[in-house]
C-alpha cells in the first residue's frame, strides 16, 4: 500500500470517527447505534473500536446523520435533530428508520437532507 493510500485511509477513518463522535454527542448513543444499523449499543461499541464502521453502509449512514446534525446546527436547533429523526413525517416515514434501512445511498441521503433543510427552513 502506498503512503498516499495509507494517508487517505487514515483520513477517511478520522472523518468516520468524527461523525460518530458528533452523532453520539448530539443524538445519543442509542439513536446513533440504530442509525448505523447495529442491533444494540453493545454491538455498536464493538463496531466503533473495530473495522465495521469503516465499511460502506454503516459509515455512510453515520456520515449522513452527522450531516443532518450540521443542518440543524446551521439554524441553532441542534437539540431538535434527534426528535426530528424519530418523528413520523407527513408521508408516514420516520427519517431514522429510512436511514437505517438504507445503505446510505446518495438518493436516500439527498432526500433526508432535503427533508431536514425544509423542516429547519421554518425557523
């Protein structure tokens, strides 16, 4: 592995770690574990100390959740991010469930972010 590849991998791991820290701090460990796709907080803690969170779907879901937190932070409503993720939306969709059941694919993440932006625009 080249030094560039190693640096990119370390930088990517650091971004994932930062996303996890942001989510746990703002959303709580239970919701962050749920969003990542873990079946329990204990399983999530094991992921956080191992390679699972560097795998694509859990990492993309945590990154998407951290971006939702950032959207709420832009309007100084960070404390509302977790309740919004748990809320049943107008179409009967719970954002947290939609994210958990996704692979963190770009279409789902875009829809989630647009919904969060629309909701926060009311402030």
